[in-house]
C-alpha cells in the first residue's frame, strides 16, 4: 500500500496509511490532473505552453498580469497569487528570477505554502542558491509537501521547442513523478541527488557558459580585426578544436547566425543581469567551499560591468558588443 501511495499525487500524503480508496490512484490515472505554474517570464511562458500542448490543464499566475494574457488565451486558468495556485493544484512548477523571489512565492503572505495540500509535488526550476532550495524544501516538508529543485539549461529556444535539460535534486523516490511533468518541457531530465544538487549542477554549467561566451566573443572580435570574415571564422572554429556551444549554436556576432539574439539586437534570450546573478551564485559557493575559480571570477566582473553600462536587459551574448565598444574607448 505504501508504494501505491508514494506514486500518487492525488491529495495523498506520503505518510498517510488510512485513506478512502477513492482518493488512491496511480500516476497514470492522475497524469492529466491540473498543474500549477508560477512565473511566466521568458522561460516560464513557453514551458507552461508545452504543458498545455501535452494536455495538462494549467493554473497559472505571475506578478505581472500582462504576462498571463497569452497563456489565458490558450486555455490556462489565471489566478491572482501563488496561494490560489496551491489551493487548486497539487503539482506546481515555479520559474522565478532569483532567490528572494522564490522565498516570497513559497513562504510569503500569499505564498504556495499558505494553502498547499499534503502530498503536493513542488518543483522549482529557478536558478538560485542551493542553500535557499534546502530551506524551502525544509519548509515544504513541514506542510507535508515534497519540494524538488530542477533548474534548466537550454535557453528560450529550448524552452519553446520542449528541449530543455532539467537538473533535478530531491528525494530519489519522487524523481519519477517529477520526470513525468518535466519530460513535457525537456529532452533531458537528469537526477543529480538530494535537494540542492540540481542547483549545484546548474551553477557550474552557467559559469562555464559565461566563460565560453566571453572566449568566443574575444576570438571572433580578434579574427574580425585581423581581416577575417566572421561567417568564415565561425565555420572554421566549428570544424576545429575551438568549437563550443557559444560558437556553433548561439554565436554572439550579428549576421553570423539566424534565430539567435545577436541577430535581433541582442533582444530576448538569457539576460545579462541574470547571467551576472548566476555568476554571483557561483562565486558565493566557490568562496564557501574554498574552490579557486579565477576565470569564473573574472567573468562575473565582466558581466557586472556590462550591467552598469546599459547591457542588463540585453542577452548575455551582447558581451561581444561590449568588447567592441570597449576597444573604441
């Protein structure tokens, strides 16, 4: 009986042993029950859309009401705050900008934990401090809910096409339940360990991503100054040992690739301010663990400088433009 209850997400607490048989259902029977979604920004909006495409009724909210309009037109139910989402759904996904936002959405006056049901599955796909994930998990456990951290990689493009990579931290016995939902939004769903390890993996990934983007931008800028055609240089890099995601999938030089932010004045994509935030998280954890990260530290300083000089809302690949402007000073 305990195994059946663990697989259920139909208002059944994990430790409950005496329930009416009508409340007991297996995962497949509950698979199309309502899913809550909090945070409909550049990433959350396409993620919620993919849940709708897979037949899940979505109940959503966002601090900016205008962000909800498109999803509402597609059939989602929009409510006023996270507590109302928790009142109506026992599986909830959050996608928020920072640690303070996550704390407020879960534990604030109108937070999820105010009305969360016992046995609810709470999945946070924000990129935040691993310590905050652990704090929210502990608070969730006191209400009888299960919290997992599941940050993503892949950017807006992968969010739109349902090809994100999810890095999941939490109780291993709950991973199957989480993967059912996350697979609707991602091509890869990887179990990393206990709560906080998903965030750890994401922080490491984004530190490397920032370093790689700066390196690609410096390389492309140098080649252009030496007289190389940027498309030709990118082609050579991408068939050589210097190839990386920033060069072959998300090239920072305008005109080299279509469908990337560099071809749209660095609009959309992953904001410079968010990259600076993630690099700050990497620096904090590196300090706490006494881990030397000299390139990560330099990348953090570069992205902080960019934020101070008007690049905060541009895609992080705008570091190429930043370097070009720097050379003219």
